[in-house]
C-alpha cells in the first residue's frame, strides 16, 4: 500500500527543481534567484537570493550559538524606514475591528430608541460582533497562507466599507445585526495576519517592539472609539442621526486603509510562490496536472488554524490571552453605568473621554533623548513593553553565550500578569464602588492607565512568543489565539452587566482579577515546563496536526 502524498509534497513536486528551495528549519518555500536574473515581486520589491535559516534544536528550541549572527536575508528585504511604514499601516488597520466594536458603547441608548428595542438587546449585538471577529480571521489566515498577505488586506477592506455603510442605513434590528456581521468579517483580517506580517519582516530578537506597536492599534480601539462616539452623540446633529454618522466615519477609515495598502504596503510573506492556485496539483497518470478539490480544501480549510490549539504551548498561551482580554471588557463595557452615574457625569462626550485613561496606557512614545541614560527607553505602553520584551531575549542570550530559546521572552510579561493586571482590576472595582468623589475619580483613572500598560504588556509578549515559536504558521496560530480571545470577550460583553447588577462592581472585578492570575499561571507553566511541552507539540505535529 503506497503512502499518501501530502499537499505540501504535491506543491513541491509541481515546481521546477530550480524554482524553489526549502528552509530546513521552518519548512518555508523560498525562491532561488540568480545574480543574472533578479526577480521583482508584484509590490515592486527586488528579491535577493535567500540564505539558509539556522538549524533549530527540535527539543530545546535553541538556536546554536555558532550561527546566532547569521539570520536569514529574508529579514533584510526592506529598509528600516519601509518596515516602519508597514508597521504603521498594519497598526492602523488593526484599529478598525475594535474601533467598530466599541463605538456602540456610548450610543447604545440612542440606538435602542432609534430602532425601538431595548439597551440589553443592542448590547447583545456587540457580543455577536465579537463572535464574528473571533471566527472570520480563521478564513483570512488560511487565505493569506495561500495567496499572500497583501491580497487579503485588499480583499477585506471593501467588505468592511460596505458593512459600515449598511450599518449606517439600518432601519430594523435584523438589518443592524446582518450588516454588523459583514462589517466585522471585513475588519477582522488584520487581527490574524497582522502579527504574521510583523514576523515576516523582523528578526525574532527585534520584533518585540514592532509587535507592541501593532497590538497598540488593536487595543487603542476600545477606549478611543467611545471618545469619538461620545463627541458625535453629544455635538453632531442631522437627519442621519449621530450614531449613523459615526458608521460613515468608519467607512471612510476603511477606504483610507484600502488606499494605504494599495499604494504603500508590499507583500511580506516569505512563501512568494506558494500562494498561487496553480501550484496545488496532482498527477492523473497521463502526465497532465490538475487541481483537485481535496488539495484546495487542504490548503484553504478555514478551521485548520484551530488545530494549533492541540499544542499545549498554544493552548496555555491562548488561555492567558483570553483571560486578560476578558478582563478588559469587564472594565470597558459597563463604564457608562459605573464611572458616569457614580460620579454624576451626564455629558456623553465626557463619558467617552473616560475611556482614554486605559487607551493611553496601551500607547507609548519614545523618550525625547534629553537624558542620555533614558534615550532608548520608552515611557509607557506598547513601546515600553516591546523594549522589555526584546531586552529580556538579549539578556538570556548573553547568559547562554548567544543561544536563544523562545520561552525566554515570556518572562517579560511576569510583572504585568502576576501583579499589575490583577491588582489594578481589584483597585478599580473598589474605587468605583466605594469612593465616588473627585479624588476617587482621579485615582481611578490613574489605575485604569496602569491597567492599559499591563494589558499590552501581556498581549504583546504572548503574541510575539507565538510568532517566534511557529514562524511558518504564524498567521494560523494568531488566528486560533484571537478566536478564543474574542469568544471570551463576547461572553464578558454579554455577562458583565447582569453580573455587576447581581453582586456589585468590586466582586465582579475580583472575579476578573482571579482570571488574570489564572492566565499568569498558564504563562508560568509554559516558561517552566518548556522542554516537555515542546516534545508533546512536536509529536502532535508529526502526527498530522
């Protein structure tokens, strides 16, 4: 009985011998380009011959010290300036999905009145949207592996624009939900393939800060959207209604993203040949080559990324991300019913601005350089945690004489996972429930600011770790991670208000803090038990995962 031929084997057999080479460490198909015949990709980037990647120790996950300085040339295809442009565009695109989700929060009463329904029903529509952006990235991630990153960005943005216009024109609850599903499907592509794009262009020792900026875009959406939405609710008037005007703003943002990608974003995927349909072929015995449905499905099955959750490392890190993201929605969703009423704030614009405290914590800025000792240390948020992440990797490499192990990076999240996130949740709950004067509000906003720093401190490190560990399947592992994360967020969005009404603000936040500590334990287990977990993952990979 002959052994079945895998889809990847069919891909390689269909290519001429000189057309591709295989990176033995990560299994990536790489084009071979001679000095006499340079090739230029569709985005206008000249592709140079690629040097072999390092051999990675399967059991320890370490890169031998003798080759530590010989990272593959695939990371040098773009200049530092071009890389920053890529990161900016991806971070901007990552803003759209959470921005559209949280934009409803300050406008829920107005939407409910306009559509003649209840506030609770509209709040459930937020949960439906989160479920969509949990599952839609699974399909986008597989498409990006097959076709490349850039075509997926270009295909998804028009879907988001059409969905946003549809939401603005909705006249019934059913129309609202259907168009929100379309909107979420279009916005969600970057949530899975954005991290893969970062991994495409930055070396493992450099990608911590870039991943922080990318995630800052996604995490700044929930606190920024209510600010804009609150301002439009309070001050923008017209026949279309204020919440509808905001949806047209979202459509404009989606169109701007499409144009940015079209003009400035190159293709970053390493598998420059593998995304073409013609490479999925099977011999029919007559010398002819044909595409079969089975081969195409094997390459594009949107549920395939969920198989990554069978790997213990992925499952534990994903559980941590889900717990931490859940705690964010435990703070943001009920804020119109916690901070506003308890501190007698009735202006929708001011209520929206309260969300900025946590959002500014997600974003950082480089230090001015006035102090030489601090010139390269970033102050808050994404850039701060990215610096700590990369610094931790370099520190352990120095201790091991240049040997790098992926799990070293996880230590950079300990301060946020073990202390900052759960403690700020506890403090915020107590302040919101028991200290309702002006000083209490000021201290509460400071606590939320620290919580924002801690949030990105956990998510940026964990996402970078997953990309480091599964470079060849980076978009799939991030899609699986995001799927579980946003399912947890949807559950929190639907349940947090009833829970607070039943047991109070402080007890609800205490439960969220307990979940944050549970997430930290997951990360700690991956760090401490890395070798046996890695062996289990390798055995599952060989078994067909």
